[in-house]
């Protein structure tokens, strides 16, 4: 099953703009200000300079980038955990996501009023986080009531379910997300059937205006950076307004525009890569005249399982993985020179695939 990332945040912070830009949905995808509450879904192509290099070497008929699913979730307002506004739709959509990217507004725009009437990124983050926390508390309370609804006989899915839920409840009451609660393997198994919201990994994306982006400064910058560092959250600064302008430029003018802003890489590219990384994903590569392709696998996957991503027959008949690291290939300049220099390796089925490995699987069925 493909992993997915949900864009969350207060209303009118730029979520749908980022969704349209990342998925190239264009004007077809509407925002939620008109009353629409159904989440938008699409796929992000993960930028990969390694694939560009391989394409220049092999001139393949096709180049295929890694992708992840992106969900644009209706804006949350205070009281969402109680079903206010689009609260029920918001929480249902969040439960379906493997990663949350919280879009936080720091740009000023008189034509787009802030739902809380002022720019305060830390307050906005806490509004979102508190609603997720309250929703988890309600979920636990409902589950505990069900467990104890039949008198002395406990309706539990696992012998440790009630004890683990009480442990989670106490942690949430201390206003701490479940992502910071250490549970052992048995406790994790006891609650595996329950989808909590506050244990999902989260990325913070600060949406700046062009002036703030060029200056590298914005309201509460130091406080926001300190908050994210303390919570072990990755912080990305990006401007939806600037990214819209970049998208409208011809390819040969985009690099110049970025250079004028003193930026080496577009915010969308950094954002897409961060989402991929936070989902715990890496890419191994295959290269040839027919296709150059990035294959998505979880970090830590062994070679035999990675082979199955291409075809089940390759996994079943796995013999060896002929492997060269991308950096070594680039250093050599060609596959032939990389072989001459001894950069290719033959790895067995238990080899842990590294990000950027270029692999040719040997198999026999």
C-alpha cells in the first residue's frame, strides 16, 4: 500500500496552493473557502538529480520518478475535535495519512484575512496540535468505555489493551503527543488496531511571502526554530506565492529567478524531498536504454525484498544484486569506467539497500 502525506493547517494558510503546485493539479482543484469539505488527493513526483544524470547518460525511452500520495485536508478550526466546522472530515482524513505536513502561515495579506485575525505561527501550531490531542483523548475514552461496558468481563482486543490505553491517556493529559511516549513491543501490539493522530510523524512548513523569503526572516522565526528543534520536528520555509511565480517561468529563466532570491533549490523541491524522507523512504535506481527509474522502498529493506518491488519473479529467483553507488558512478563518468575501477559489487539477498544504489538484479526462475 502506498504511503501518503496529508497537508493540514488552519483555513487560508496556502494548503491547496501547495497541493496544486506539488501535484500539478492546476486550476482543477478548488480550495475549501467555498464550503467544500472533501479532501483533494493526488501524487507528488519526487525530484531526483540522480535520475536526471542517468537520463543524460542512457537517453532512455522513459524516465520514471518516485511518487507519494498527497492529501489536501480541509482547514481545521478551533473545536474540530468536537465536530465543529469541517472537523469530522478533517479528523477522518488525518487518520488515513502516514505523515502530516502542517502548513503554517507567516505571510501578511490584507486581501486574505487570517482565521485568528493575526499572524502568530506558534499559536496556530498549538491550535492544530491541541485538536489532534483532544481527538485522541476522546478516542481513548470511547474505547475504554467499550472495554468496560460488559461488567466484569473486559471486551479487549489484547490482554494489555486497557493498561496501555490508560498509559496513553495519562501522557495526553500532560499535553504530550503520543509520538513522544515510549511503548514496548507488546504495548504497541496491544493498540495496533487503534489509529491515533498524535503519534503520526509531522513536518512543519512555514509559508512566507516573497520579501520574507528573500530576507530570510519572518515573524517569530527564532521562536519557531527553537520550538521545532525542541520537538524534533523538521522545519521547511517556502513561499507559495514565489513558487507560483516560478512555475509560470520558462525553464531557462527559473534558475536565474532562484539566484536573484539567493536560493539554490526551489521550495517545492525541498518540500517534496522532505516529505519523502520523513515517510522513511529511499530510492534505489535502475538504468538502461528502455527506462531509468527510481524505485521506492522503506529505508533498511534487504536486496531480495527490494527486487520484489520490480517483479515477484525477481525476488523468487534472486541470485545476486549487481550494485554501484550513484556517487561512484558519477565519479567514474560512465558504467564502463566504473567497472574498470572496481566500483561494482555483487551483494547477496541480505544486503541492506542504500539510497541511490544503482542495481541490476541477477535472478533465475
